[in-house]
């Protein structure tokens, strides 16, 4: 299909990235029947028939190029259910070491990095953000949500670290907001996300400001869309947290992640920029147009081979199923991995608990009736999140289980994978419990 055949109403920056945010936020973790399940290893795909059937269906019907699921009990090695190739029509098969754009599944990683600094005593959960970034001291707020950017009122309370971690700081998101505030975000380069080098009609080329420091400074100059602490609203908060981490730690955000998390946890395949040496295991990302997957970010010409404007703490990482499983395994071990402590136990317990401010409402939002921790949803013993290109991952403490699904397509609402994968896991867990 030629690029001129793309329907710009189907493919746009907003629909591609916002779709992942919406469905990722709505992943159906609720109802996972974990209580009473023993932590026993699953040795065969037959023990996860619903998950295996989901993988077979999507790849077999050529809805996606590949799918790779990892499922693990406690600290045991994961079971991998994978099918398909790195790109449609290619021979190289996808598996646990393939590289996927995880988009918003970056947020829990950034959230846990912040929890490390809280555990270190270098940040406080309810510390005012302005103590770290003074530019956020006297914020103005839109009088009308998504309305005028000049009809403003003062913030009634300071923004806190808790609020930034839980999308309750009143910050906006160019992939969520509409009207003048969305345009202002784009004009100021407050656009922490990328899709393709290719000029896809309808996608646009919103250029991000270069440098986390400049990103934070410009963000402080635009109005908040809501009063701090008043309501859950998906935001650039975890991208801003990258700058908070830099100032609090005295290290670059990327170096902090590498030295404090990726290297100690053995996450050797997680990058903001994919090295040229690793392109051979990088997947292609697809746009779904009229139910047909069309390549919008081919691996060998990917925008992820370029240096990003800054490390996007909310949506910037590429990772492998093996690496992300190690991150989940560390969370499930309350900070322990392979007998080594990566995070403090209390930091993990707090970060994966409901941290929503008492003043914040969730009614009418993507997490209505549920909780939110450091960068991820909290509900019924689970903590996790999804990404804009069809990835989803969570730990369930009641079942002592970790689970993740990886594929590459946009917008994520084109297929019900974000809700379907947890539902398939729940179905298989129910079967095990019944047996």
C-alpha cells in the first residue's frame, strides 16, 4: 500500500499515541483469580491455553507480524510463548530477545527509579516539586479544562512528587489535550514521544525540544490543565520525572537508569536508542489501516536508531521480553533478583501500592474505581501498564505471577490486546485453580 493511501483520519500522532495510552490504562487486570494459587512453574504451552490461542490467532491471521508472551511464577524462569517473524515477509523469528518499542511501559521503570531516590532520602513522596525544580513554584491553571490558555487562575496547592508520579499534578499531554493547550504543547516542543522517520500522511512531525532541562523549563511556562491533586489525568508527568531524577541524583537520567537499574538487574537489551549492532533483532512497527498492517517504522530505518531529543521517561524505551520480565521479576521479589537487592523492599511495596492523593478523583477517567502507583495501575493485587504499540505487562502479587505480552502495531485500540491478554491470563489461572 502506498503512503498516499493512508487515511489521515485513522493515522495521526494523537490517535497512534493516545490510543495506546487509553487502552493501556484500561487493561483488564481486575478479577485475576490469584488467591490460593501455588507458585508452580508452567512447563508447557498447554498450561496457558488461552494465552497460546491468542498468540496463534493474531499471528496466524496476519493481524500482527509476531507476538511474544512471558509468564513466570515467583522467581522462576519465565515460560515464553512466541510466534511470528520480526517483520511480515521476513524469515527471522521473534522471541524473548527480540526488541520492541514499549512506549508507556517505560513509565513504571521511571516510577521505580524515582522510588529508589525516595528510598535514598534524596526525594520525598509529598515533597513540593518546586524544591527540586523552582520553575514550578507559582503555577497557573486553566480556568476551563482544555479551554483558553490566557484565562487562568493560580494553583491552589503546590505540585508534589506524589502527584507527578500518579498523573494528578494537573500537567497536560499533547496526545490527550485538545484545543489551544494542545497546540501550545506542540509549539513549545513539549512532545515526549516519537513514531517514525517516515513522513506518514496525517502523522505530522511534532519536534520535541532538545534536552530534559529545556523540556522541564518549557513545561513550567505553560498552564496546568487541572488544579494539582484534583483529578487523575494522563500526562507528561513521568517524562518530567526524568528531570527530577537528574537534579535529585546529580546524574543524567539515562545514566541513573543504567547504573542503578539496568546493569544491576541484567537488563542488557533496554535502550532509548537502539545500537546499530542490535538492529538484527529489532521488530518493525505497523499501522493498522482497514485491518491491514502497514509498516510505519521499519526496523532498519527506525526513528529509534536516532538519538532522541531527550530520554523520554514516559514513552521512550525499547526493550526485550527477557529484560522486561527481569524488571517484573525484581518487582515480584520486592526488590530482589538473582539473590541481589536492586531496590529496597519498602520502595517496591510503596511504589506498587495506591499512591493517589486523597483529594484526587478518578470518576470518568481511565482508572475509575481503581488505584495508581508509581507510574502504573494498581488493582486487585496487580501493578502494571501498557504501551502504545500493543505491549502490556503486570505483576500480580496475590498469584505470585508476572506476565507480559509484546507485539508492534498502532493505534493499540485497533485490536483488543491490552484488555485481551490479562483476560486470557485470568482465564488460564481460573482453569488452574479449578484443576
